[in-house]
C-alpha cells in the first residue's frame, strides 16, 4: 500500500471548517484513500473513503486532487468532540490490511 | 452501522499470568479479524490477521506463541496474552471485516486496556 504523509498536528476553532491534508504521491490506480479518526482511548472510527471523485457524507467531505497525489478531509463545522487523531490510509480495493501512519492530531479549541 | 465489541474493556493482571481478550462482531459475520496493539502516543500496529477456521498470520516481530489467536467462529476471535509481562501493557484493538458487502469495510472495536503489574 502507498505511504501517506500528514502534518503531526493542527488546531481549529470551534465552528470553523477543519481542513486536514494528506499526501500520497505514490498512490496507484486501484488504491482508495480512506480516513479514520481515533478519539483518545477509543478504537478508530471510519469517516469516509474515495477513489478519485470527491465524496461527502454526514461526517465530512473528501477532496482528492485530479492527479490523486493528495487529498483533503474537510470537517465543515468542527466541534470540540472532533478533537482526535485523524489517519489518512491508502489501500487497494480488495485489500484488507490497513496500515496506520502517525496521523494528524486535530485539536478543536473553544 | 456494524458493531464490534471487545471484552473486557480493561484488565489488570500480575506478571506471569495469561489474559484472554474477546472480539465479537455483533450484527454481521466477519470473514477476517485483525488484532492491533497501540502503545501510548503511538499509532496502531498490526499484530496479526485471523480468518475463521484457520491459523492466524502474524506480523514480523510478533511472537505467535505469546499472543495466541483463536478465530473459532465468524463472530468471535480471541487474543490470549500468555505469561504477560509489564512490557505487554498496551491498548489492544480488534477489527473485523464484513464480508457480505461489495467493498470490504473494516470495523473497529473499542479497545482493551491491558496493564501488567
């Protein structure tokens, strides 16, 4: 699976949009981009995934660049409960393994 | 959404004893389950992959005789930490793949905090 690079930490004001970047320059054509988050002392929670089109669900939006070498997870109106470590993971469609990098610690401030 | 549970949520044991952690998929059959370990301020590290009815596949550096994995049914996998030592103290997380969907999605349990004294 392709390697991803994320900033180690980010801050965001409550109520504002949180934009979390991820670089995956070695992504191959059959690899999806997945985002998970882990709130302290809990198991990871699935957020969203995409292949090449932008995706949106009730939690977030995923913007993938046209060359697919980077993506951005957008939390449109961050709340204090969104404080967590966010992991960007690339894996094959049929692949089952999830390899976690260091992720981004997002802190939402009041 | 799919639910994965773990039991116990936390456990304290004495050095040299064994501890069993259960992972259950509550509302789906899991073709594959994974066990991860997470030390403080670190990311999740995959320990092993288990498929129902077959032997687990361990990641490099993980002692299969110390971390016994049994995947006896499509809804239950167990991890037994044998002869636990303080360095085994960690947060153990399981996940399960729901095999009846077109895309294999992985659902995580809430984790088990193990402290070995």
